[in-house]
C-alpha cells in the first residue's frame, strides 16, 4: 500500500503547511511499512531456517535407525556412512546440486546457474533456502545407504552419495519443484502438465522414491547378504541388534518430519485472499502437521495388527517401519488433503509396505532396512493418493499461480491431476534407473562395490574400522557378584585373518550377553573368517571350552543359560561352520567322527541332521554341567548340615 503526499494534503487542510505535513506523514508511513516488510521477511526466514534444522536432525534419526537395524558387527560402518552422506552431500550439492535444481534462468530439464553459489543470494532465494534444500538432498542419500548396508565398500558410499546429491536428485527436484521445471506445479509460465503439474508438495517422489529406487538397484546389483537365504531359497531373518535404537531413530524421524512437510511452505506469514485474519498460511501449516501425524499413526497401528494376523506376534520393528511408511506416503499431498483422507493414506501405505516386503522375499531381494519397499513403494502410493484426494480449495490456496486447477479424482476434479502423478512416478523410476543402475554396475565390475565374503562374515567393524562399536570395561568392578568374565579380543593380522598361535592383544571384560556375538572369541573368528582348517587343527577342547565359558558366565543368572546357548551361540556357530565348502570336515569335527571316509562325506545328502545333533549335544553338555554343579552344591550342603548337627 503506497502513500501519496499530493493525495493526502487536501484531506488535511487548505493551508500552506498541509503539503509538508502530508509529505512527513507519508515518509513515516513508508518507514513503518518497510519495517513491517523486513519483520515479515525475518519471520519467514527464521521459520525456514528452523525447518531446515529439523530436516537436518532427521540425519540423527537415520543414523539411529540404521545402527539398530544392522548386526552389531557392522554398527560403526553404518554410522560412518551416515556421516559421509551428509558431508559428501554438502560439498556436491554446494558445487553442482543446487545449480542443477534451482539455477535460474534455465530450461525445463536442468538448472544452469549458481554453481558454487556464485552470484548468490538472489531476489528469488537466500542462503536459508539453500540449506533447506541441501537437507532434503542428503535425506535421499541416507535412504539409499540403508538398502546396501552390511556389505558395501566405503569408497562405493562416497561415489554414489556424491553422484546422487550432486546430479541425480537435483535434476528430479528441478523437474517438479523449480519454477522452470517441465512438470512443476509452480511453473512460472503456467504452461502446466495436464493443466495442473505434478503435486509433490514435500517429496514423496522427489525425495523418497529417488532414494528408494537408487537403493533398490544397489541392493539388486550387489545381491543379498551372506546367510540371508539358505540353499533351498528360504528366507533367513538377519535381525538388527538393537530394537531400542530403531525406536529412538523412528521418533527422531517423526520429530524431523514436522520440518519436512510443514516447512515445505517455505513461509508462514501469508494471508489467503478475503478469508480473514484467523485463516492464512499459518493455518495451512498446522493442517499439514495434522495430516502428517494422522497418516503415520494410522500406518503404525495398521501394521501392528496386520503383522499380528500374518505372523502371530507383535513386532515393534515392523510397527516403526509402518509408521515411517505412512509419513513417506503423506509427504506428497499433506498440504492439499483433509485430515480424514490422511487416515486412508496411512492405512493403505501400511499394506503397500507389507505387500512389497512379501514380494521382496519371494524375489530374494535383501534390503536390511526395507528402504526400497518403504520409501519407494509408499512414496509411489503417496503420489497416487494425492491424485485421488486433493481438495480443490486447498490446491488453489497452496498453488495460487493458476486458477481452476484440476484436483483429486475422488473429490470431483477429474483425472488430469492423477495422470500427472502417474507421469511423475514413471519418469522418476526411469531416470533413477538410467543413472544409478549403471553406476552401481560399473562399481561392481571395478570390484569397488561389495566387500569380500571373509570381511562380511567377520563384520566390517573388525576388518575395516579397527575395532568394535561396543566396548565394555568392567575390570574396575570389585563386587563379589560374577557379572562379567574375561575373553580374549582377537585382532586381524596383516593377512586379515587371526592365527591361533598369536598372543592376545588385550584382555577384554565383557558381560555375559555379549556372547551373542562370536567375533570376540578365537572360535568365532575362525568360523566367521571361514578358517575351517584352523578349527580342524585347533585344540580338541575348543568347543567344550566355549560351552564352559558360557556356563560360568551364566552362573549368576541360570535362567538365561539355556536360551543363551541353544538359541544364539550354537545356532550361529553351527550355521557358519557347516555352510563352508568343507562342510564334511566341519560336520566331522562337530560330531567327533574323525575317521569318516571321503566317500561318506561326498554322499552326505543333508547336513541338517548334523546341525541337529550338534545342537542337542551342546544342550546335553550344558545340562550335564549344570546338574553336576548342582549335585556338588547339594553334597557340600549335606556335609555342612552333618557337621553342624555333630556340633
């Protein structure tokens, strides 16, 4: 609103001083208006920065989720890759990514300005906008890292992360979010795809599908982890080591999603026409937070009961993935749908995730975090959902640059928006396949993608990162209660394999439950490194000693003993031992049949009886040891009672 001194002066009076008074009042009015404009810009910029911080905090959630979803022997590796995604992504997005995304002037395919943030900021964007978009880019890279966890070389992470954040993701974000993008809903010339453009408000396709499909191709080209499927093709669950970290990561991601979705408005101080002071963009921001919440909650509960019906138990890990699947799905249409529609979105997203997981299992596809199924599958559903349920009034509020836009099919808006959403799904799948597929395949051919089988079985923390993620130091505990025992920590030699004659590097005090991971023992290292010949020539009492250590460690908690041995130690010991190429020698070693002939070994039809025999043998040894100990205690107690009676 402008102030004109010539128009104001006659309203004041007819005196000579009226012109000076009008000029003074207009100058003061302009000053106040400028200050209000600056304050509005500052509030909006602060809102965007705060949202960027929330989205970046999702990296902590990704790190915790990934760490809890992998086995303990790969914890340091997956945590380091999450740091790498942010660091490498920061440089690549600064140098190239932002320019390819939002470098205007540009064409419909790719941006071509602001490389290295030259001539930045501009009238269209400030540094806070760059930071916000960078946080989105590294989120896509973090999704991919989960799909290829526990078997990927470190250099491959560096290469794919830089390429994804510097080129693949920016091109997609230019198509659908830039004012020049060919399918953008905010295209400046209003020449929109099907008259609407594709509505992907916060990135179900741009972020989640890109990261999920990239992870899909990485995992397909690498192949499944060792032991993920048995020889008959049946699925073997390789559970992550910490449900606590998974839950913590899920809640951190939930918190960050309130910057991911509501923050995508970019501003908060904006009125909507003649709606009045009570309703504006600030209200739309709140509505977006509500739809986000409802979709995630519905998906979590649906997954809880759905998996209970399918597998017969309540699983917190599945519930967390269902929660995140609901969030990924609602991300596209969170700003343009009613809260009741968000409940439908979350419900269907849960079953999409369950169905994708079933399909992945049948196809022998191995994704430790279910990232491709969760982000790729649920992200695609989220785009379709928006084409079905986008409300006309909300679409015109959020995208006011063109009146009379198409809206959701089920809301009476026809099928044009749905067609645009389908086009987005297809082009994202095609683009990521054309770029990331050849990259992963090339890395595989150059032997830069997957680690060796020996390193994979032993764990990358030990073979690549110099130690373990969890170190326990109980040596200062002077209590009489036996809460720990000493095991020898094994370090790899120059040949990356331990030798049984090597002296121990250190004495490591561990609580009994760390026996669940065998890498801390000579016996376990030999098995996981595939050194069957070392086991054959090892001390005859090696296995008996392992059982005895378990028994002694569990003296103070006998209820844990049988479960500790039979369900974890023996199962893991036997599975690695008998799967080796020399399975006959391993079976002979475990069963004590040292005189078995070569002919019998060649004709052994099935090793499962050997595994069962070893399993039962270990249980008998343990039970016998416990009975002998109890018998000794009873004899000692009887002698003590007799002695007291004599006295």
